[in-house]
C-alpha cells in the first residue's frame, strides 16, 4: 500500500519526454510558493484538467497535503474506536495492546 520511494525518481516533464517516448503522466506533484495560494492552485489544476484536457474526474484526483492529513486522521480515529470497542468486548489489558 502506498508508494515505494526507493523506486521513485522525480524529474522535470521536459526531461522525461527527452529520455523516453512515453509521455504518460501517472503522478504530478506541484509545489506552491505561498501557502495562501494552495486552494486557488488546486482549483486551477482541477479546472485545467476538466476543461482543457476534457478528462472526467472519474479518472484523476487532486489532493493537497492538508486533505491527505485529514484523511489519515479520520482513519486513525476510526481504528482507535474499533480497537476500544474490541477491547471492551473482550476485556483486553493494556499489555495485550503493546
């Protein structure tokens, strides 16, 4: 699950085009210079993909670091809740959780 960063190389798109004939983009990472422009930049990217490239949102996702952290927090909270309920039902001791 996730990306193995040991097998990942980040290069400019123009370099990738020069190195190979495949111009397929699987992931695109964007760095915004000013934190205040994150929402505007996210909207611009979504509008560009939808309007200019005419790609349905069924085939891509645009996410920010903040939205990914929110998702991870939700997952963590859900797992904590399930673990508490499990331990209540089976009277787990704290040693069993370690």
